[in-house]
């Protein structure tokens, strides 16, 4: 149970990080 919860948390954080990176990349291209 603990492992799956940890994996879920990492998955959410990872997706958020990817979204932030994509957003930063888009903003950089707009400039």
C-alpha cells in the first residue's frame, strides 16, 4: 500500500514537473 501511494505521488509530481517544463518552454519560445 505504501509503495503504491508513493508511486502515485511521484507520478503526480512528475506530471506536474513535465507540465511546468512544457509551459516554461512555450514561454521561452514566445519571447
